[in-house]
C-alpha cells in the first residue's frame, strides 16, 4: 500500500508536474482521480485537517461551476456545508493535493511538493 496519496486531475498541468516530482523522488504513491472518485465528506475533513486549512481555502473560485452554483453570492455558512459542496462538486477542489497519514500540501506551485517530501524525510530520520 502506498504511503502517499495524490488527488489528481490528469487534465491539469500542475498535477502532471507533481506526478513527475513523485516519480523522480521514488516514493510509493496512490493516484486518486478525484473528479471520478470524489473524496467523501469525512475524507475531505481529514484532508483539510492535515492541510491546516478551512474548506473555503481550497475552493477554485474561477471554475464555471462556482459561478453556476451562485457560491459567490450564496456562500455556505458552515464547514459541514462547504464539505458537502466540495464532495458534490469536486471540480471546485484545488489541485493537486498530496497527503500522507499526518500531513498534506496543495502542490501549487509544484515545487512545494519537493519541499514537503524533504520535510517528510527529515521527520522520518528523527
């Protein structure tokens, strides 16, 4: 079983760049095509906890779906409401996200994943 999960959209150049970084670093990872297999509300909550972010901080506000849903004018009020929106409309989730059992990072720009991997290695040496 892989120790890293990559939430990935193959149409995204940043996601593809992160795949290259992960391959280059020779770590074991699982790819989750999150548009086809959206994370559950519970998985999103756990991911956000690892990211140390609120749901609103990973919303892609430039997506057409954000406008179609009227989220600019009718913003969800609670974490639970946001989690449900992100689960129901995964196109709104920022990408790529790389996670392990204890931490996660949004790979924008992709070089952040290199830094995260280095930090992970440093923490495992201790």
